[in-house]
C-alpha cells in the first residue's frame, strides 16, 4: 500500500493535572512529535475557561492534536503520520505516560492507497485498551 499513513485515535480517562495546563500540554505534544522522529513546523494551543486545552502540532508528516476536559479527567488525542521513519506509537505512549491516565482506548488506523493498480483508498484498523494500573494490554482486531 502506497502512500501509507498511521492514524492513532486515543481516548484517555483518569488523567492527571497536566491536561489542564496549556503550557505543559504544548510541551508534551511537541516533545512527543520529536520522540516520534518527526519534524515540527507549527504549534498552536489555546486554553478554554476554566481550564480545558485544545492544540495542534503540525509536522512534516501530518499532525498531533489534543482536546482536554480536566473537570472530567478526560483527554482526546489524535496523531496522524506518514513516511517511513516516523514512529507514532512512541508519541502515543509518551503522551499517555505524561498525562498519567489510568485508562486508555486506542484505535490504530492504517490509511493509504492500495497497490493493486486501481490506486483506490484503503484502510484497516486495530483497537486495544490499556489499563496502566494493571499493566496489561488486550488487543482486538477489526475490519
């Protein structure tokens, strides 16, 4: 399949105080992009009263975006990368670790065009839940 991209959709609950701090969330997402071996081009974050955070890090390989609801200890994270050298899984794990979530649900979508001559779009997805406090992972495959 070519071109090919990886899209991670992360739901995280039981998050710590970091998700209510716009500066801290910006630093976490920029560092996640760097750890994923991507090139950062643009950064835009905003704090919504009383303390929700939304932000995006535009990278050469696509983007990382986040929306938080600190009053609910909840965060929605979206990471999409393409290219042979990016490592989005590392970015996902880094953000989850830094926000100290107690429960996450992650959907990984492989996106792109098929290699069968028609060059039609194609995608597949895998979801898993990770309970940090139990250190286990259950993987479910879906199509």
